C-alpha cells in the first residue's frame, strides 16, 4: 500500500503526513498520562451516583463540548444559549440564526455518534463516515461556509487556514483511505488486552485521528469540527464515560491559542518532517485535568449522599429534641457550598423552627457539640461541615484525629 503512494505530491509537500509511529519515539510522559486517563476514566465509569445526577452530568458536558467545538471556529453562543438550543427553546434573530444551526448540527452529530457506538454494533471509522460527518456539520450553512466547499464532498481545490496549507487536493481521498486503514488495522489491540489498556490505546487513536485530519484538511470547510468528532468517536468506542468524551473539545476551546500553536508546531517540528507527540501531550494533559475536575464533581455528590448516614452514626444517642436539632444542624452544614454564619443557619427553614423558642446559647452549645465530635469546625466568620471525614482511607497527618 505504501509503495502506491511513492509518487504522490503530498510526499513532497507534506512529508509529516506519514502513517506509522514508533512507540519508542514517544516521550515517557505520554504513557504516564495515558495510564492516568485510563485509571481515572475507569473510576469515573464505576462511580455510584443517582440517575438524576448522572443525567445532569451528561447534559452539562454535552452542552460544554458542543459549545466549545463550535466556539473554536468563532461561534459566539453562550453555554446557556446552547442549552436552550438543545431543548429547542431558543429562536435567534435572522442575523444570528446560522450560529444556532452550527450548534444544532454539532449536537445532532454528537448524539448520532453516541447512538451508533453505544448501540453495541461494530462501529468502525471509514471514509464514508468521515464524509457523512462533514455533511451533517455543514448542513443548512451553505451561505455561511467557504464558497467552494461542498458539504460531505472531499475538496478538489487547495485550502489555506492561517498559514497552514492543506494536503494537495488530488491526494485527499487517498489520504483519508490510508488514515482509516492505519487507525483501524495497523494499530492493533490484542484480544487479551485489559480494559484499561484498550481504553488508553483508544484515546491515543482519537488524538491521532484528530491531528491527522487537521493535517490533511480534506474538506473545503468544517475540518476542525470533523477532526474533533473523530476524536469523540474513538473515545466513546474506547469506553470512556460519555461526559469525559467531551473534555478534549472543552480543553481546546479554553486554551485555543495554544491549540492552534500546537497544531502548527506539530507539522513544522523536526525540521519540517513533523512530530505529533507535542500535540498528543498537550491533548492528554487537558484530558487528565478535565477528568480530575469531573471526578471532583462526582466525589462531591457521593459525599453529599453519604454524609447523612455518617452524621447519624456519629451522633447516636436516644431520640429527642437535642439529637434532632444537632442532626439537622450537621445536615444543613453538610449541604452548604460555603461556610455558614449563625445568622445564615437560623435563616434556614429546617433550623429556624428548631431554634425559634430557644436562646442563642442553645445554638452555641449545639455547634460546640458538633465540633467536639469532629462533625463541624469554625471557618472564618462561620461554620462548615467536616465532610472530608468521610474519606476514611486518606492517610492522616501527624496530629490529625485518628492518626497513628
């Protein structure tokens, strides 16, 4: 197959577009980060949270990802407006209507890819799938895309984005065919590979698909969005939780100047022969950071759910007004995002009734009682729940309660 490409123009103009990587050339940090991605993604996938919170997490990051992948290309809709488009509750004025269509197309493409991959079928990347993504991304935008671009059709003309010139038009079809063959057949996953290893390799495939499609630039318009859809496709297929699959696009948008710089450097590195590993590192670092943020959201929800049981276990004692007051006081503190002052505590409906006919000394005694039992602590002008006590396996520092 390689021999048939020997005389093609891209071999002279774009020597960095090669279909083969030596793993030994990758910086060690690539493998360390891939291991972190697999470990964090597996933990996230196994997390126990209510279905309502799971749906909320899916919706939140679907909107973030769709907004990000459109905003990288200049779309100015906010996350709130994208959410309204998702719910079909936002009609934009004629001058901005195309922005809504762009976002609608990205949302629809995301959902279609998820349906195809998660249905359990053997969804594989091929040239037809890539062309279909481009058609869907540009559908209804004919008056707002490059003049020579035809949605879903590989270009027959040169394209230049910034200072980057896409691969020769006469080679684009061949390059797409080479790309999908390389990603799907040449990069093998042993049948005996562990889930984490398959996940790590799937993530690497996704980043490489993104970068190579950006290098080839096979369409007259929409190449960046198609490249990010390809990445999403491989991440979903690798088994990452759906919310995590939207993290790369969000990372690229939040650091878009660096995104374009890394894309540019990847083709110019190694004296014009290209080097993908800098972009791979950049993408993986953003994915790891995003997974860490998502894990924090999930852990916060898990702590909120576990806190009531922990409080009742620690308080114990016979049922009575004092036990009920202290339990409710600890629960209110545990549900707060920030420390609460005494006044804020008494404004809470659950506590206002309990302390309505009592003096301020009762609240003071109850707060001190919770502090003595490690359920609360003073923080600035207020009080906070020591919800971190739920992390029973965390190594404790010398002097902490429970330390050896």
